[in-house]
C-alpha cells in the first residue's frame, strides 16, 4: 500500500463538494417558500444579489489561489498569507464558526424532512415536529457523520459522487412532476410548522444566502488537491455558475407551476409535486447530509491550519495518519455544530450563518483588491480586474447593513477582539503580507498630493532631522524631539559613527537601528551611518536627505560645549542656516534635566522670526504628555520703561493672533546688566529656556563659540533656536 496521501482533482476535490453544498438544504426546503413569499421578481432579485456576492468572492479567491502556493486551510491560508496572521486568523476563525454552524443548518434541514415523512412520524408516534424532536434527531445524525469522517476522508468524498447522481435524478423528477403532471394538493398536510407572519426582503435574503456559500467547501479542501492553482478556480467558478442557473430555473418553475399557497405553507412541497417522490427524498437526504459532511471535512482543516500557525492551542493542529487527518479539530467542530443544532430553528441558524459568511466574504474581496492594487508580488495566472473585489466588498457590507446593523457591528467587534488577541501574540510570517505594499501605495499617493500643495504656517509641523548620537548617549535629545513632533511631525534620527579607515561600516540594509535600541514610536525613523568626519557627515545628510512633501524642515542636535573642533561646529551651524533650515540646539543640564516640566521661559528681544518659530514649537510641546500642564512666559527685555505698555499691547495682539496662551513678562533693564545675568535671575525656576541663536560670522567662528559658551553657562536646560525664512518676522515694541 502506498504511503502517499490521496490527492483529488478539480471535479472530485472542488466542484463536487461545492455543488453538493450549493444544491442543498435551501434549494430543497426553502427556495419554494422564498418564491412564494417574495414572488418571482423578489426571488430573482434575491438570487441575483446573493450570486453577485458569491461570484465576486469566487473570482477573488480564485485569483489569489493562482498567485500563491495554497496549502491546507483553504480560505484561511489564503487570507493569512495576504493580510497577515492577525487579520487572516480573525477572519479564518469567523469563517470556521460559519462553516461549523452550517453543518447544523444542513442537519436540521435533513431532520425536518426526515421527521415529516408519514412512515417516520407514525413509527415515532409524532403528531407535530417540535424543536426537541429536531434537536435529538439532529444530534444523532451529527454523531453518525462524525464517525464517517473519522473512518476515511477518501470514502466520504467517494460517496459524494453517488449523492450527486441522486440530486440530478431528483431535479429531473421535480421538473417532470411540475411540467407533465398536475399535483393533487387537496389532502396535503404538513406536520412541519411554517411561519405565519410577514417577512421583509432582507429577512428572506438572510434565510436564502447560505445556499450560495457552498463554493467554500471545495476551497477548504485545498490541502488535498493535486493542483490547487488550477483546481480551485475551475471547480469554484463552474459550481457557482451551475448553481445560479439551477436556482433561477427552479424559482421560475415553482412560480408558474406550483400553487402559491403550497409554496408558502409547506416546506416539503417538493415531495408532493415530484414525479417520483422517493427521488426527491433521496435528493434532500443526500444533499443535506453530503453538505454537512463537506463542512465536517472542511471545517476541521480550517481550524487545524489556524492552530498550526500558533494562533490557537497546539492540540488542534495535531494530525493523524498519512493524510494528516485533523481528528482533534474535528471534535472541536462537533462541539460548535452541536450548539447550532440545539438552536433547532433552520431559519434562525440560516440568519446567523449568513452573517458569519458575509463578514468573511467581505474581507476576502478586500484582500484581493488590496493585493491587486498594492502588492508588487501579486502575479496570479487567473487575472481579473480590481473592481471585482471592490464590488464584492461593497455589496457584502451593504447587505450586512440591510440585514441587521446590530449583528453586523457585533460581528465586526468580535473580529476586532480576535484580531487584538492574535496581535498581542506578535505572530508574523516569514513571507510577509500585503500591508507593507498597501502603506507604500498610500504613501506614494499622499506624497504626490503634498508635493502639489504649498505648505503654510497654519499647517506647519516640525519634521526634524535629529543627530542624536544614539539613544544611550543622548536620550534627552530623542525625548525632546518626540515632544516637539508629538502625533504630527516626523523625526529622522541619525546615529553617526566616526570611522576614518573603513569605506563601508554599515551596508544599506543594516543602517536601520534595531527596534530594541529605539523607542519604536510612530513617526520616528532611525538610521546608523558611518562617516570619516562627524560634521561633514551632518552637512552631507542635511543637504541631501528627504524629498518634497516630507523633507526635514528643522535640524536638531546638542550644543557642542565639549567639542574638539569648535570652529567646525560653528561652520556647521552656518551651513545649516545657509540651507534655510530651522535650527534647534539643546544645551541640556545633566543635573536639572527638564525639571518638573512646569515652566518654560521664552526670551525675546522683540524682533526677528525666531519668536514665531518658538511659539509654534510651544504649541506642539503642550500636546505632549510631559509638558501638558506647562506655563509659558514670554520674557521681553525693555531698556525704556516708557515703552512698557506699548510692548505689552503688541505682545497681546501677537498672542491672540496665534491663539497661544502665554504669560507676558516685561523685564526692565534700566541698569543695562549683562543679558546672561538678567536671564539667570529671572529664569532661575524655569525648567526650559528658549533663546535666539545669533548668526555665525565668517572668520569669527571661535569668537561665536566662546561668547555663546559664556552667555549660556549655568542657565539650566536651554533650547537655542534660529528660524528659517519660512517664518515671518514678528515685531513687539520695535
């Protein structure tokens, strides 16, 4: 005996289980009722709308299936390898629950017909079928089918050919019975109670929709197919088309050939109108039981694949025998299906199954659309337009909204909860997923739009080019930069490594700083770069880094109080100014740090555009958690007391126009004390001081450094700023 697992082609592995599920319980036990209650136009509208969703979803699945290698798990495997494990897992679990509950749907349908037969009802002494009868009988049938599945998948699939033949014969019997013979319905009595209330279009649709979900039965067998890329598209699409033709034909035949009252009031009318009733009974039993068996075969394989990806407990991933039969997952499927059988009402179960399947189908379609739009690696042999997936997605969620908004929101909340729980496990696939391509495509589109629109002061935000020297050596720089950009700007953080000998210390693919060395916050992009001279490296990066739309507008680094090359540092600042970048230099007090984050003093001489930049930065600082309660003081040195009121009025007007709340403090310096003395006496309690940065005069670089070191010494933590020409000049009392 060969040890190789048995593989199936498109007919046995995909078409047959799909068409048996499509031509199942809804066709035999509810299509006539749908036609009678909704009328021919309503029935056709329901069938067409349902098939728009199934056809679009089938095309989407088929396209994805011909792009990637499909293994066990069917639709779950496809989605998890496209949307990633968190999204794919949440949808896969949802789809599994829908599949498990559909098993209950088919078995309850079988039980309804089985118990309605006079021979059976007389034998069991049943005058009216109740929910208890359905629950007990359905549970027994479920256990028998589970035993068949445990014995052999191969044997279960082979029985489907016999059932398919019986269904074909039953359809012939129905057609001949309605067209050639006039059924006698005068003595028809049904012991299956039927709903007497009025049903809306969407309620009827919810009951009918499980009829078109059968195509997933074949896809769930993907791990047992000879050639999934060929078998899935062919088997799936043929089964959907054949099912559509049969449903349209039967709805028309029922409407014109069967009494309306019989359609409305007897779920089992086909036994009455058929030429050979036994064939219809055999067809109902075969279709419902085979559909249930298809779910029993496919459902465990979905949950087994989910467990193999470590999303669910490992015990569910265990396989047995050469075909890796998912027996543990089968027991779990039995439990879910049994819960559905305990509901007992086929219409209720159909509505629940519809919501689960619709949720899964919506995401299947959007998965294809995203792959088609964004992924550079998406090259399916079965190629279809992107709008097919979009149409399927829109149609699916439109129907869900119409069916039950509360149930739809509940389904989405469950999806989000499962997604969150899976995301917490931090699982990922070596092959990656489509999201990186999606974000890249969105970014490309957004950058184009940003480049086409001129930025104004109202929308300005700090995009910082940060030279931090690494998180371990200057964490205060990274902290301050994060406070300035908040949730709005970007930080490009460069850690420059001096190396005079090596030509390439960090290759391109190794320049990204590992996440464990950085904070991992949104909007921070870190690179480690080798350079022979630190200042020359900064110049090169500042001159070339970025592009229109997101280029850095502010360069930030520490004040180099202990630099070995003060002239080089001064020339660097002059170069940044010539590039027309905003400059922020942080002179960090290693003892006082940022104090209690309670007070910021802004020292302003009344002119230039530095004040405009500082006030803009204050606006973003206040949005950060640390600085949220800060008090900002605008400190203006005045050498002429007679002008004090004019200065205050000017300052108030500027603050009102910028909608910034600050305390205005006029510091009269009649004694003409040195500036640093005035600042030190007035801002001794400040946690952060903003000062303007003077221009660097060519040839006087050393003088600039010495004067600055003297001026800023012992003042605490200082931010020195110099604005670019982007900011307008503000004049207060000047």
